[in-house]
């Protein structure tokens, strides 16, 4: 999770909202500390509402079915290929 926040190229102080579902991977001390440090408001999906996160889930499905066709040699290769795919 630290690597994900460290890779953000924008000034974290300009981010106002961080939206996630209620998954356990988002209930950790690091995220809480980053959000508090940069005064970012947390937004959570509504409990028991699968449609609240539909856009993100649709994007993940496209990435899984169209983008990931094989394996990558390392994280750098994955990052480069994903960046090229998105842009």
C-alpha cells in the first residue's frame, strides 16, 4: 500500500477525497495516517450496496479481461504496460 501512495505524482495535499469500498485491505493504519496527514476525507461505499462501486468494478473487469493476457517479468514492466494501456 505504501508503494501505491508513493507513486502518486500529484501533490497529495490537493487530493480532497479518497473513495474505497469497505474491504479489509482499506482498514489499515498506513492509509489512516496518510489520509490524516494530508487532510484527505475518506469516502466509503454504502454498506450492502454493490452498485455504489459499480464504475470501479467495471474498470477492473476490463483490465482483467482485456489487459492482462500474460505475465510480467517485474513490477516495472507491469507498471509501464498498464500506463500505456490506460493512456
